[in-house]
């Protein structure tokens, strides 16, 4: 009998998911004579045994489509909402895996999916994961598919905001996705020529940001673009939250974020209001939100998703399990899932992008 592969997409939707599914399915069928089924709506579909056959007809025409044809959810195998309660359904998932006689399960997802996949390996499932997220924060891979598309969208948005900022002599604060890391805000800020870039890795001094804007104003530049990651915090925010959570062992930045994000992102609005107060310049806030995750994947994301998807099937054939397929120096390489799960790829403070921003004179809020 031919090998049967199960595949699912979990977490937030990301451009390139369908390209990866196509790569997995076509490589499995055409190269190795395997069969592929896709579970609907992430780990919930696996728990409820809801699946669809991914044959060549189903895979045809999906390369350019955004989103995921399988649907997705943020349900966790060990804490699945069932009947109004959060239950551990990993045993049920294992039983379904065995009943279907799956050779392996391929999970497409970000940091949370890597952790959930690792839990399933501990139950006895053969698992391979692919790194996808627009945040680009999955550890041990140079990049994740979805990031390039989101970067282009955020950059175009900043490009478009330049003209209205210039026309009205305003400060335009652009909130870019990124709860814990600043890859997207930093990259889009550099590509879009933002005057100020604020990221979670560098808590900012509000007065220094205001002074940078005032220096531009005194030099005849009557507008400024501020690109800010949604998880960027001021030094005061970090200190206040850390003081309120001294008994917790969480990372200081993560604790502060958990507190502030429950307020619905109001910290970014407060940033815009405070800059208006400190500079005397009119300020406006634009929140890009889920716009960054939608639409057709870029050429780079299609290539990456296809490369990782096809490589994962070769790993199935080689019986290399419990790994994530990473991209390192342009090559698809397996890395142990246990080394990925629970880790996050932050922007290093000496990263070339940060060095470039400083050479340009871009304010990062700390000098």
C-alpha cells in the first residue's frame, strides 16, 4: 500500500500556505506515489477526523491563492474547546492518526504550531512541520513563508502614507503587526523610508522620539512617518508592567505585552496622542492589521513554500521525523523540532538592518 500523509494548517492564515500544500501534494503523488489527506480547520479537524483528499485536481490552481484551502484555527490539541470546556484531546488525535494509518503528519504553522506539534510527537505521532508566519519569528530558520508578502504590503502602505503626511504636515503613526518581534516593522520601516521605527526589542524613550520629530520640523521637514510594531513598548511601560508582575517568572517584555494587549492596542493610540502633545504637530494613527496577512503570496513566498513543501515529502520518504524543515543559506534542512518549539527569533540588536537604520539617522527611540 502507498504511504498516506496527513497535512494541516494551524494558527493565523498566511500567504503561501496553499503554495506549500501544493508542493507537498504534488511531490507526494508525482515523485513518490503517496496519498495525501488534509485535515480541516487545523488541529480541530484532526481531533474530529474531518479531512479531504488532496489529489491533483484539488491542488490545481491554488498556487497563487492567499489563505488556506483547508481552513485554520488556533485550537490547541492539549486544550481544545469542547462543550464549553478546554480538554486535552491528544489521546483522541493519536487514535485518529492510528485509525487512518498515517505515515506522518505535516503541520504548517508558526511558533504555537511548533509547540503543539512537539506535544504530538511525545504521544507517538511522526510529525514534520513547516515554518509559516508573517512575523518571521520562528527559531532556527532564516525566514518563514508569509513574511515577504506582508513586508511588501506594509511597505506599500507606508509609501502611500507619505503623500498624505506631507500634504497635511502631519505625524503619521503606522502600526504594523508584530506582538513580540520587530522584523516586519523594521523591514517595512526601512523599505518605506520611515523616520522613526519602534520595535519590541528596543523599548523606546517617548521624549527622544518627540525630539527626533522636532529636529526634522526645525530642519524644514514638516511631516514624519513613525512605523511601530504593535508590541513595541516605551521604557515607562516596561518598568510599570515589570513592577506589577514582580512575582512572575515571565520575560519582562512578554509580561508587559500581555498586560497592554488586553487593552485592545490602545498603547499605540496613546503613542500618537502623546507625540501630538509633545511636538504640537497633528498626529494620525493607521493600523494595518489583518490587511498584511491577506491576498496572493509574493513570488519569494511561493518559491519558499514550494521548496519547503517538497522537501518535507522527501523527509517522509527518508523516514526523518519530528523535525521542522528550515531554510538555511538557501537550502531546505531539517532541524529537531524540540530545538525549535518554545524558542523565538528576536531581532538581534546588532542586526544589519538595525545598523542600517542607525546609519540613515532613523530614530529607534533609544538615542
